[in-house]
């Protein structure tokens, strides 16, 4: 992945963070969502995921891809949907969750949801990037996968 692509990825996470920060903080409908979304994005940022994956948003979903441009057109992605107080739906697939069921999905509390998110990102990397999985993406919660893994 080129340094320019990594900078674009980092910037995309900043745009998502700014979107979350602009939501009405005292609004009873958005505050629980934005609190959970902010916590999720901060954890991804802390782990350096922002260097390797592009972040985007729809109304209530955060979408992560390996693309070098905005605008998904049926490409694989990981979609995250927040259900406050602490439930997160994580989906892997190539379509918008509003219109088509994903290939695989889980609804989990935050703590087990984040390792699942990392595994889905690793699978996304393996399926869409020719480069080997970066070392910092490997770990106990994110097993190493190969292109021909089952």
C-alpha cells in the first residue's frame, strides 16, 4: 500500500470522527449512538487500523474498505451498525445492509465485537489486497488468514 493511500485512509477516519463529533451531543436519539461510535472509532485508531482501511459513513452505519476512493459499488466491505447502549452489529459483505443481507454478520456487545471486527478486516484485506497482511494487523484477536483459507 502506497504512502499516499495510507494518508487517504487516515484522512477518511478523520472525516468520520468529525461527523460523529458534529452530531447533536445532547440529543437523546444521537447521544448513545455517537458515544458508542466514537468509542469504536477511537479503538480502531489506537490500533492503527486507520492506516490500512478506508472509513466511510452512511446515516447509521460506518463502512470500512481497502479501496483507494470513496463510493462503494458492490466491492467487499465491513459494515458496523451501533445499537446503544452496548450492542454492535458487524457485517461482512458487498452490499448495503438496508437492501441485502450480508455474507456473515454478528450482533455483539462491544468487548467481543471489536475482535470480530478485526477478524472481518483481516478477511477483507486477504480478499482485496495482493500485499501480505501487515504485521500490526496480526494478533491474538485477529488470526492470520491466507487467500485460500477456509
